[in-house]
């Protein structure tokens, strides 16, 4: 007991441990040991001063004030129902680009324009050969396609599920 003044006792009623490096609570300004220095472990009466988080509305990005004792989720949902400016504006459609091929009802997020006819198509019909493109430059590509189809008929792979025109063309070039 050379240094009786060194260290402080924990302010927790059940602990009172002598600690040589005590930690001070930011809210209540009392000294605690390493086990009780957080507001939750010593049930700090001033913990609400430390917790000053303000919820933000996810739609309009406006901070929503919450009074003591109220649940933040409830206050934000009431704000969204009554005061929110973000809900008033109509939301734009995500899948707005409809396929131009007859009979296809698919819509895409991105606009996929055909290089030849400049019409919008879905992913399945985006290639000129998949949507029977009717532009002047398509005759050469159709001739190439018929040659590829003739070659694929010789291979016997026309009606297989993986018999896309590009796949057939690549197989034909690899076999040469």
C-alpha cells in the first residue's frame, strides 16, 4: 500500500473494484472499471444524451425528428404517410422499353436499338436475324445466314436448343 491515492473505485454499486486506469462515462461523468464503463452496462441515467441519432426518410432524404420515448420506425412511417414529398411524385417505370417484334410483350430496362432498322427490341430479339429485320442492308446478312443454315443442316444441328446462328457460324469456322 505505497500509493493509497492511486486509482479509483468503480462507481457501479455492485462492483466497487479498485481500478488504476478508471474510465469516465461521457454522459454521467462517473468513474468505472473496464467492465462497466459503457452506458448499457452501468444503466446510465443520462444515456439518452449520448444517443442523438436522427432517422432520415428513405424517400425524400429529409431528417425526421423523433421525440424521447417514440420509436423511430413509427415516426418515419408516419412521415412517409403524411408529410413526405418523395411519395407525391409518380415513380418512373423501370421496365419502360417494350420489344417492337410482333407478338412479343417483353420489356427491358435498357433500350436495345437494332443497328439496321433503329427499332427497340428485347434481349431475345435484339439481333437483326432474330426479329426479321426489314432494312435494305439485311439481304447480305440473310444470305450469310442461309449459308450458315445450309452448313448446319449438313452437320445435323439445326433444331437443337443451342443452335443460334452465331453458334453455328463459329462451329463452321472452327471445322474449316
